[in-house]
């Protein structure tokens, strides 16, 4: 399938160092981006679907790197079906599991946590709720896991490991298991801050430094933050990625982002939601955190967008997150929300307003065009201008 988006007002790359791409057109074929900026009239005319963005803004599909999936499009924590499809209407085209800790009665023995991670990875290998790509299957680190277990998991395609919910007396006991997981090519993640749900334990900045994961999960608190002075140390004394989550502490989210920028470490800042949790289901969570950081810290929204897209892709080694040839065909058309004080999507984000989502394309397939069911309507009409398929995308 070939899809083109034309008449784009602004193209945001997802790379915070070089955030704007000149031009007005993006072409995707067979799930992969072919061109960004310009395309020949023939290349556009040959597409199955052409979407007229009407001067609105194109951004990479958002990557939420902290989603509490279980199985199917269901969250036991909030007893709700269809939340992932709802997040897609908030511009999220990729969800990365925060481990399957919310599975009721989750296993705690080595054989059980291995089976859970492999089953989750398999269950989402082909299943895309609403068109969303879900990277599932993060092994929950528990006492008793050994080198051979990580070798087995890696051979089965599990590439994520999560520390923070295991039955360890001292959090520093995670350190050798995190190192083991990393030796087998896994991206390692660590609960950070106060305890969240029963079964988790408080993790301070000292623990983060001692355990040394790839990602400090909800560094700003999930939902309770570590002490302010620990942010300075984690940023200065490690290379750990700093995942700022919507369902955390807003003040320390701002503190962390500001310190990271001052120390030229913005490439380590990731945006995620840490939902669904006790804090709820938040389809617009990614958009809210982008606008909170942009508006309250007076940062260029196109730069902050990089923390929600390209930075997540880089830290997790995914092929989505950038509007560039060869990357996954995931893009979102956003616009100033109808009735807002600003006239463009980026202006609205700088103003503190959630943007309107006008179209979502994932894996090169339009999932809807015209109006999200969760955001305000766009100011500019976003519509299907050409369609050769017997399908309706509105
Ligand atoms: Zn979480």
C-alpha cells in the first residue's frame, strides 16, 4: 500500500537537534517512509491514498515508552477494554511495555516470569490494536533468574527487562541481574522513586546509580518522586535515560528536563505516560506532557517532540520515531485546536494547549483521517483527497 500526505504546513522530524524538515509532502510505501519534504507529482498520483493536510503539521507517530499492557486491548487495573486503540487517537502509534506487572496473579518464580514475558511478546507480535504497534514482553527481574534464563529469553525474542517489582530485600541486588540482561542484548529498565502499587519498592538516586539500568522509569516519580538532589547526581554521574512520565510529579518533571538541558543531556530525556495505572487511562497523556514541558519551560515544542519520538526510538532501538526515508511509516497530522488562541499546532503546544489530531497513519496505513475521537477538532480540514481502495478512512 502507498500513502501520501500532501499540503503539510510544517514537518517535524522527531530529531530534536534538527527538528524541522523543509517541504510539504510525505510518501510511505509498504510500511516504510519513502520521502519526506518533496515528491514528484507521479509519486503522489500513484498512491492508493492521498491525504490533504490542509496546511496542518506532520509529526512522527508518538512512542509511549511506558504503557502498562497485559493481554489484548485490556487493562485489569482500570477494568477497561480498548484503551490502546484510544491512545492511537491521541497520536500514539507505538507502545512499549513497562512489563506485564498488572497481570492479575502474576507469577514470581523464574519459570513463571519467563513464560509471562514470552507469552506477552508472542501475543503482540502480530496484533495491532487500532493499528498500534505494541512492543510487549518485559521480563520482571526476580530472585533465582540466572545467566541461562536470559540466554533463553533472548533466543525467544524477549529484549526488555524490568527491575523494581522483584522480591529482593535490598534494591542493589538488582545490579547483577540488570548486567546479565544487558549482556544478552536487553534494554534494562528500573522503577524509580517511591513505591507505586503493592509489590514495588522505593528506589532512590543512589539505587539508580548502583543498578545502572538503561532507562530510569518515571524518573520524575511514578507517581512519587525521589529527592531533588538525586536528579543532579543521576544526570551528572550516569548515562541512564531519564523517562519523564505524565502520571508522575510535574514539578520534578520540569526540574529534570531543565537540568538535562543545562548539562547538554537532552538526548537522554524520554517522554512516556506510565499509564494505565492507579492514575487512570490517559489517551492524550503524551500530548499533555509535551505541552507541559514546552509551555512551562519555554522550550521549542518541536524540540520537546523529539523526547516523545526520536529519543525513545534511539534508546529502545526502534525504527519508528523519525520522519525520514527508511523509517517506519508512522506519522500523525496535528493542528491548532479549534477555538484556541494560537494558529498552528506548535503554537498551541507552546501556549499549553493540547493539539488536535487530524489523522494517524501507522505501518503506512491510515487509521483515521479527519477527526480524532479524543482531541478537539482541527482548525484546518484534514481530508482524504484521493483513494483507490474500497475503504473509508474518515
Ligand atoms: Zn509504571
